[in-house]
């Protein structure tokens, strides 16, 4: 990876990217409230199970498939996969999270283009034609048009998700910064494994079946006090 591509990947995966990722915990807030997650070990187990399950076996493969659609100049396929991803969201708040982040990333990219970015007008029009725009669709679009390799883009996507989950856990459990770094270190092999799975799994084997994850999000929607939006 050359320095330009590396810089773009770091930017796309950065928590400083103004897409609101910091405001979502994806059910982790309820897991902490209910005692499902209460210390470093249980936090790592929770995050690791989501990473190995729905992330590796559904969300990352979906990012890869949408990436291939954009790369192959097949916006109809990208739109179709976008709709499938939106339909797969288990709860209203998970759907809203993906759409909010997808649109926010699109806004960032449109702003870039106005100020002299590298995306052509027709490519932006294809992205802007999608109303309920899922985050994987925006992310894959940017990865293709910034000339990021698929494996690198998936690694950035998985890393960004992992870091956000750990950051949320530090606030919610609560955990210290050092414990958070130990969790990240412990899950780095699983993060790499999730990317490998996403690149090799066949569509017939995709699955986002994670009952407790869906229950956590459902419970969070009615939680009395909340710091996070999901």
C-alpha cells in the first residue's frame, strides 16, 4: 500500500470522521446495564462474539459484495445489496444508525468533491440517488473511488467497528483505557480472521443470526436511561 492509499484508509477508519459513529453502541449499552457485560473478560467475549458472528459472516461480506458492484460499474447491484442490508437490520435503531452514518459519510464525500476531490459527477449522482443509504454502501463506494484494495478496506471497516465498540465499553462498563487496549490487542487476530472469512464465505452461507445481539438492541430501544443512540 502506498502512502496515499494508507492515508485515505486511515481517514476512512478514523473516529474523527464526522459520521456520528461515537454515538452508537449497537446494544452494548443494554448488555452493560443488564450485567451481561461487566468486566474486561465479558466485554471481550461480547464484542468478539459479534465480530465472529454477524460481522464476519454478514456485514463484512456485504461490504465486499457492494464494493465489487461499485468497482464493476454496476450501480443497480449496489442499490439491490443496499436494500438487502437495510432489510437485515434487526431493530429500528440499528436501521437508523446505518442510514444516518451512510448519509453522513456521503455528505463528507460530496464536500470533498466540491473542494477539489477525485470523484466524478456521475459517480456521485449514483450514490446520491439512494434514499435509505446504508453505511456499508457509502463505505464501499468511497473505498472503490479512493482506489483502496478490498482486503484493506474490509480491515479498515472491521477495525473502525472494533475500536468504536471498545470505546463505548470503556464508558459503559466502565473500563480503564489500559483494559480497552488489552481488549483490542486480544481481538486483533479475530479481526483479521473476520476479514478472511468475509473474503471467502459464499453468499449461501451468509448469516446475521445473532439472537442475543438483536435482543440487546430491542431492549435498548426502551431502556430508561441511555448514553448511546443504539
